[in-house]
C-alpha cells in the first residue's frame, strides 16, 4: 500500500495569510479597508464558529511560510480572487474574497468531504457555496454568509440549531436559491443548485482555477477497509491499556494510603 501524503498546513499554528493585489482592474474597494474588514470577519464571526484563526498581512508578493490571497484579473491564473471575472459575474470583490477566505480556513487543502442525506452522494465541505448569494456588512463592507458545522450534521432536526451566520438555512444540507453544493456521485464530480437561475448563472461563469475545479484534479482512491479496521483495533487496544493502567495506578494509590494509615 503506497504511503499516504498529508496536507499538514502547520497544524497547531495560527496561519499568516499574505494579501496582495496584482490585478490591473480596480477592486471597487480600498485594499487596506478590505483587509481590516476581513480580519474582523475572521476574529468576530469565523473563529467563534469554526475555531480557525488567521492573521492577514498586506504584502507585495508571496511570503515564505505564509498562505496567500492574491487578487488577479482573470480565472486563467492560479490564484484565489479573480477581479475581472468577479465583476463580470455581477459580484463584489469583497464578497468573493471573504467567500474564499472562510473556505480556505475551513478546508485549506480542498479535500474535506461529508456524508449527507443521500447515502449515494459525498458532499464537498465547502462553507460558503450553499449560501453564497447572501451578504452582511463588516466595517461597512459586504462579506459572504457562511454555513456552520451543524450544516453538515445530517442528524440535526430542522430549526434545532443555527446552520449559517445569517440564520437563513433551516436544516442540514439545504441549498438556498442563490447557492449550490459540490457533490461526488457515481465516480463523478458535479453540482446541485438551489434554483434554475443559479444553475444558468453558474454555467455562464468562468470557473477556471476555482475550488470547484480544483477538486476535479485530485484522484480519489477507495479506502482500505482492512487497514482502517487494523488501525481502529490498535487504537481500541491502546485505550483499553490506558484505562487498565489508570485503574492499576488508582488501586496502588488507595493501597498506599491504607498502608500509611495502618502504620500510624
């Protein structure tokens, strides 16, 4: 069995994200103000829900050891926010940037997936797509709505908890009219849309280098059930050993206290 490759992303560290603009098209928002608003978006809205902190740093290019959010003109370039493409789609750069930001923090390797209401489907763990048409202001700048972890918990009952920041989603895996969900079914990636109009708009968009396209480039492999069973058995044995050791230590402490009292 080939050795798996892991995307560790400096686990345990708070990532630094270099933010810089290489677009020739005006962003429609001051970059310094946008960065400040996105930092508030992280600290006050994303972190309390997803526990994924990050520090945004304005730069002129990539920084060694840092993640990056790059503003470029078109989606034919490997970056995060495509200014011309965003504006041609009738969207705001601040909304696209915050959309990418929350999804970057929740699933930086673009490889998380979830089971859901249909057992034949695997659902991409994208935190903004299902509600991407909705926005709310942060420092006066529109930011993207995003879903909460409960959104991907199919056992949740409708209306039982909060499923997105703006509280417009009423049940797990619901797709609002202006949103969509990336799914994997029968060996193929595709999308489910919240409305016919959203599907029409999505098809017309330039999706090159977007996360929905990045997922299609990865090769999925079936899990080795024997290896999983072996690792589960090993973990269970370790847990039993730890409990046994803890029980023995507790018994030894009790006997020690008893012996001390007996001697006195």
